């Protein structure tokens, strides 16, 4: 095979591959922009704002991101992660003894069982009223925890979606750099082919000639 032919094949192949990487980069950029804009639009509609710096409690001030985003409207994935874990997560620990929604359900079941047993044994037992108060408080705590965990879950989902967009943006940058490098190499190969005479082939080393002759 002549050197010029090989240069054309390799150069054209690299240029084509660069074009494919460019297309892949454009697709990744489009996905990244969609994820970023979608997350921003959805979070903006919630109208959630971080507490201002002067209203943060001592516990809240221990969170670097709550201090960083103080007073800002929640519009990004990173902000959603911070609000979900550092703000909602912090306050959920103070509700119902830090128990989860499922664990508070067990508390409710236990209290209902005690109330039923007490009513069966002695309907006038004064302890029943106290158990009822505990059950009412547990119901309130569980409802609050449910709302908090639901909002926290939705915010973390938005954060996860935004991270996919960030990864797509990083991958698109790699694709653009690789496409640029391959295009330069391919163009150099085609330029070399244009300058190479049609009759020029590969030079065969003397040692190879001796082996052939032998």
C-alpha cells in the first residue's frame, strides 16, 4: 500500500471519528442544559428560600452550606442537597425523638394496643387519658415527619437529576477535546497525503531486505 493511500485512509478515519465525537458532545451538552434548566424551573416553583444568616440557630450555623446559601432562593441541585440534608434532616431529628415515619408507626401501634388493653381492664382508668394524649402527639409527629421526609426525598431527587446533568457536561467537554485532537491529527494526515507524490511508497529497511533475499 502506498504511503499516500494510507495517509488518506487514516486521516479521513480520524476526521470522521472527530465528527462523531463532536455530535456526541453536542448531545451531551443538550442533555446537560436540559437537566440544569429543568431542575432550576422545578425548584424555583417551590419558592423555597434559605433562612437569613441572622436567623440561623447555633446548630444550623454549624452547617457550612446553610451559612453559604443563607438568604438565597433554592434553585440548584447543590442547594437542594443542602436544604434536604442540613436543614430538613436536622429538624426531623428533633421530632418524635428522631424516629422515622416507619418507627413512629410502631409507636402508634404500641400505644393503641395499650389503650385497648387499659379500656378492656378498666374503662375509667385515668392512665387512658394520658395514653390518648401520647397517641395524639405521636400522630402529629408522624404526619410532620411524613411531610418532611417527602419534601426531603423530592429535593434529593432533584439533586440527583442535576448531578446527571453535571456528569453529562463533563463528558461533553472530554468529547470536544478528543474531537479537536483527532481532527487536528486527521487534517495533518490528509495534508501530508496531499504533499506526498503518488509514486512514493514505504521504505523497506535494509535488514528486512536481507531477510527477504535469504
